[in-house]
C-alpha cells in the first residue's frame, strides 16, 4: 500500500510504471501483466468460461470480476483501463461484444452479438487538438439483473438499465431505462411496461 501511494504521488515514477505495464499508444497490457499479474488480482467465478479468442484487455490498477456460471464468447473485448468492469453470475457476453468500463452488470444479464457498452468518451471541445488525444471522461454504466440486450445495440456512458428490461436489437441507449420495460430505437424509447396488477406487458 505504501509502494502504491509512492507511485501515485510521483508523476515520473507513475509514468515509468505505466510504460512497464502498457505499451505506448496501446489500450492493452503487456504480456507479462496478462500472464503473471492479472490471474492473481482479478476474480473469476466457478464454471465461468472465457473463450480463447476473446480479447481481455485487463489492467491490475482497475477492478475486473466475473461471477459463476457466466460466459464471455469469442471475439468479445473487455477493457477496464479507464474504469472497473464487474460482471455478475449467470451472464452471457455474446460474440463480438465490446465492454469498456466503468461498467457493472448484475446477474442473469444476456447480451446478444455485436453490442458496444462503453463508459468512456473522448473530449472534442478544443478544436486545435484531435479528439483522439484529448482528455477522456468516464461515466458509470449500470445494468441490473435479468436484462436482455439485443444484437447491434449501443449503451452509452452514464446509463442505467433497470431490472428485467429488454433492449431491442439495433437500439442506441442514451438515457436511463426503467425496470420491467421494453425499449427500442435510436435513441431508445420505452414502448412497453410490465403491469404488476394485471400481470401483463402493456404498450406505452
């Protein structure tokens, strides 16, 4: 803990340590970090499968955790470089999904294919500097239990999706979605809500 505080308080030392862990201009850790450090820091639940062809760009200075009986399919990319990524139990991360922290998922979350969930944004305000090298900002994304997100959807920074919500394929979610709702479109809008009194889904 003392060593960590010393590194954080010394900009030059922090820069050197960062370079040792992350190649310049890259958003992925060096191989030695992936093989020798991450397995002892990041938590993976029992019976969870992370496919060999998935890209786990995980860094030890941020949290990553995935619960039990979950799966990350081939060609998915998980990156916790700018924010923690926490995935619950019994979750399915589909083929070619991209998850960039800070993101927290509950249990039984189901993601179809080609979904982007990113808590990261690049600055663009200074027109004398390319957005690629401007400061980044992050906002927490929270996906609660039992959510189903359809293929080719985008979940933007700062959004919360409530319990048992369904996001239709191809939707772009820019605002919070309440629990027990179906939302579709760009930007995504609620089209159905579950009525507890009648035990039925009703159009909005």
